[in-house]
């Protein structure tokens, strides 16, 4: 069950006495965010708006929604990172999953006995890393935890940022991801090219995501080769506050034009196949917002992410694209 740090929220409201607040969190924890909003109104008798648009990461906080509402404090819940505040009125609140990994960790130990593995996870399960490390170590596995970097804590990964995993690539046989997220685990497999397992405490199963990750890579590579045949490109800048990457967009535009391609610039908040269908005269797109939009979704036309766009330029220049996703940060 997801547990939100309501104590911290109540303390902040008690000290700052806001007229209204807003709350948001990833889709998976929205029911708990709703409960917390109700608890705030019950305790302080102030409006507590649940910002129910997506918030995929600290790159996508929707602070503008909070500003438009005039909420004096915005609580963004569930994106534990190694930095405290962004906007003045924005407070990042921890949420953790209290599910135990004991049983599934023992299963994992039986499967991977004698191996050297690295433990990785997302923010909701970071507090379990030490406990699982001990269970695995006691049962014959050598465990390494990669160092955090930037916003990442030790052992933590985002969907596009993998420093604690990639740093240990030469020292381990495999990665073990704590939680249920094939999304995060497949990113680790792609950025390291090593076997990666999900330790899922809810289904009490250890599943390998290496093949799934290879399928994502095949699809991503096919899109690059299709895009190489395109004459006209749309380069899309993402309008989410932490995904704005105009400099890279303009650089890609310039480099594609140098290769004889036509390029038009676009800007979008949500980059979906439906929105792109409205845009005419474009053979392929490059979006420089969230790389996982390209690797994890289906589009009618090629829609490349930043690392795919770099690979495309290499193809156009007859260079090798080997290992184009094997980098610690896809932006
Ligand atoms: S994968 Fe996308 S949503 Fe997640 S942190 Fe990276 S850019 Fe943000």
C-alpha cells in the first residue's frame, strides 16, 4: 500500500496557513492523493485541489496548473529526488510503498545464486534496498548499489536516467529492479545491455525483462531507419516545464537541414499520435521532450527521441549507431 508523508504536508500547512492548496502525483497513486486531499480539507477546512493531469516525473510537475488555480502551496507527491524545492510554493512529498520483498527476494536468491548483481529501484521502494540487499547477500549473491548522481539517490533510476546502473555495468552480471515497473526495468536493460529482472512483490515473482527491452529496441531502431528515408521532418519541443529542450531542437533542425532535409518546428504539451495526425506534410518527427514517448508508444509515422535522433544523424553520415541507447541519460 502507498503511504504518503501526510505529517510533512500537515506541518507545512500549519506553518504557512495557505488559503488553498493543490496536490498531484503519478497515476498509480492518485487514489491515495485523493484521500490526502480529503484529509487536508477535514483538518484545515481549506480547498485542496487534486491536479489530475499526468505528472510523470519531476520533469512534469504541472506547476502552471497550480498557478492558474491560485493554490498557495503545491504538493507534488511521490517523486523522491535528491533535491528539495523547485518553484517557491512547490513542495515535493515522499510516498513509499510498504509492501515487503522478503518472500520474492528469497526466490530471486535461488535463481541468481553465485551471481554479482546490482539492485536498482524507483522512488517508492528506495527504503527497501538495504533490507533486500541483506537477504540476497545472506543467500549467496554479491550485491552492488550504484552511486546516485544529480537528482538520483543511490540505487535509484528514472525512466530516462540510469547513472547508478550504468556506472556498474562492467562489474555486475545482471540488474535486479525492486518493484513492479517493467518501464523502469526495461530502461535499465536498454541502457546497460545486461540481463535485468523485476522483483515483483505483489505477484511474488521474479521476471526477466531483457527480451521485452530488446523488442522496444528493435522498434526504436526500425523507426530510425524509416526516418532516414524521410524528406520532411517535424521537430517537436515539449511544453512541460522540465522537458523544454529548445537548444537541442534547434541543433537537430540545423543538422538535418545540413543533410538536405526540410524541417518545421512544433511545440506540444502532450505528444500523442492523435495530435500528430493533425499535422500535414511531415514524413517523420523528432520529439525532444520525454524519450520514453518515442520508445514506449505506437505512432503512425516515425517519432524519434533525442538518442534516436542522434543515431539518425549518424546513419545519414554513414556512421555506426551501435550502442545508441547504452548511455546513462537519454536526454
Ligand atoms: S522518462 Fe520522461 S517522464 Fe520520466 S523523468 Fe525522463 S523525461 Fe521525465
